[in-house]
């Protein structure tokens, strides 16, 4: 080993080969460092990209949820309006029926009938 080292340090060819070997080692070392650095940089960039894509997905999901909630509120208010209108219509129909029943009872008492149901009453109850 010492003979090789002495040859590298004492001869022109040895020094040239030693310098060339050091250059090759320096280039290989730089390439190794660059590959590790690129891999680390790529890993960090992908990690940041994953976080950014997750954030974008969460924002999109939140926007869709808000849109659906707004649509649900709008539909609920429309159904509430329809229900109020149907309830008002039902109350009006009930009142009209109560008035019709009261008029019919008044008519039967004015005729002096003691039996509450006559054939005309039966027809009136069965009418569509």
C-alpha cells in the first residue's frame, strides 16, 4: 500500500492518475449528494402538494355542503309556504262544512222533525 502511495506521490503519471482519481471521486460524490438532495426536495414538494390538494378538496367539500344547505333551506321555505296555503284551504273547507251542517240542522228543526236523519239527510251525507 505504501509503495502505491509513494508511486502516486513521486511520479508524474502517478500524480496525474491521483488527480484524475480525486476528480472522479469528487464528481461521484457530487452526483450522490445531488441525487439525495433531489430526492429530498421531491419528497418535500410532494408532501406540500398533498397538503395543498387535501386543502382544496376540503374547501370544495365545504362549498358543496353550503350549497346543499342553501338549497335545502330554500326547499324547506317553499314547502312551509305550501303547507300554510293547504292548511288555510283546509280551514276554509272545514268552516264551509260547519256552516252547511249548521244550516241543515236549522232546516231540520224548522220543519219540526224529531228524527235527526231522514232519507234526504242520508242523500245529503252520501253526496260526493
